[in-house]
């Protein structure tokens, strides 16, 4: 894998260079965001390690420009993910895939954060190689679950570009929104709490991490909060599971949506937003077959048109809409009031 570094601090560049060169090839180094945009236009790497705070052009603006002009996978590598959480989510909204702390040089040259950075690079390599499929899938459900009738539910799945898109949707929902909202966003557990806190500031609805044993409640937003998969159990409670272990997307939209198709006895609206890969497409197909109202974001408003494209190609999305129209639709009606006719 050819990896580029964008950072204005010489020590940080040297630390990342040592880590990269253990297993990968260094493509080039840029000292600010503007230089990164120019270098990427000439030589698109397999992955960019992007700092956030830099002179001339910061990492958020550089990510946005690169994803518009020379799109490629971008991993935010910054001095403190937690201290820069607002900028991290802005960068992810512009198309960055994930974030990790900058590795520190140690006396041995192996420095703190080395393993975490290599793990992130490896996982992004797996994701970019799996754009044609998201791993093993549970059987596709077709029938509405039996049992006590439940109310409506809004399920949102997103990845790169997702935080800003999700925030726009949540800002459009009223305080008396009549359905639970459950979000599965591809984000590492180390800052999922930061994502929930950040989203909580964007909406009148309360937002928090989903916990094992939670029951979805109307007017509350629950966010998948670990590197395991969020699922709905047959007793109506949320839980986490590490299986399927080989699933490259963690937490997985597909895994959660398959559990909804099998276990939620009520109307469902499923919205698949911007993201790399195909996660969510198979789960959305399962939901559509059992009568859910399924919506995929369109290409023009997606930062990364991977997951919604997969849903469209699979015939899983009942509607393909720009982000603004999705917001208008959800605001104007209860989830799933428009149901697909039985075929």
C-alpha cells in the first residue's frame, strides 16, 4: 500500500514514516493541506494520513478538496482525537474514513500508538479491497415478525461523510418525533462517545450511546457505541455481539438491519447515507422485503458514493433522494407511513 503523510510537524512525520515503512511504501509527504491537494492531484496514493491543525489549509478543508478532486481513502492522524473531536467529525463529514492518535517516537523507535496506526491502516486496506462485498450475510428476511405490535422506528446507517449528513437529518427532526432513532456509524469505539455528544449538540432530541439492555424509545437517538455489532434481540432489547467476527465493517449496518428485519414488529424507515463499501445494502434489502420504507442518499449529495450505490444496484432502496429531500420527508411524516405495496 502506498501511504502519504500530511503533517507540518517534523517529529510527527518521522514517527509515522517509521511505522509506515515497516509494512508499506511511503508515497509522499506534504507539510500543509494545500500542498496535499496539489500532490494528490499529481499522484493519488492508496491512503492519506491527514493531520487536522496545519498552516495554509487545515485537514478538514484539505479532506474536502481531495474528496472532490482526487478521491482516495483518508485516515485522520492527529495529536489528540478526543481534544479535536469537532474537527474529527467535520473531516469525517467531508469523507475521511476514521481517526487515530499520532504515534509518538520512543527510545526504541517503536513509539506509543504504533500498533493502533498499523491496525487502522490494515482495516482500511481490508475495506477498500472489499468494495464488491461486505462479507458473510445472514439469510434475507421477507416476513414481518410475529408478536406484539411495536411502533415506528427510524434506522440510519452511515460511514465516511456520515457525521455531517446525520447531523443534518437530526437537526430536521422535531422534539416530539414519534419514533426511536438508531444510528450505526462506522466509527472506532475510542471516540463513539464523542460522536454521540457532538450529535447531541446538533439536535433537540436526546442522543446517547446504545447500551446492552436498552429498549428503543420514541424521541430518543441511540448510537452504536462499540467495535462489536449492535443487534436487536427477540425480546425487544438491544445488545452487542462480536459475531460475525470476519465482518470488516465494525459496527456493521448490515448486521443491525438484519436483526431489525427479524425482530422489530412495527413500521421501519431505513436510511442509508454516504460511505465507502457496501455495508447496509443486504440489510436494507431484507428490510424492504418485509415492508420497510427504504431510502438511499443520492450520488450528488454523498461525500463517498459507495454504500448508497450498493443499495441502489441491489434494488434495496425504494427511494433514491438527495440529503435535503430525506430531511424534508422524515420531518413531514411519521416513519414508514408510505409502505411499498406487496408484490
